[in-house]
C-alpha cells in the first residue's frame, strides 16, 4: 500500500539529521519516521474534529 505524500513530510536529508535522536530500544507498529511526519502534519494543520 502506498501512502499519500504530504508537504510536511521530512526529506531524506532532514530525517538523516533527526534519526540519531531516537532510541532503538523499542519497536512500534509504525516507523519512527512516520510518527514524526504525523506529528508535523498535526502541528501544521491542527486536529479538526
């Protein structure tokens, strides 16, 4: 399944700078990069109910 690309998504260069800040001790359902992208999207657009 392919996902929609948003303008708030991190580029490969941006992710390369942020990735070392995340611990590799836990595993999650979604990748760390996807969670950061989701956080950036919500921060920019807000959460409209």
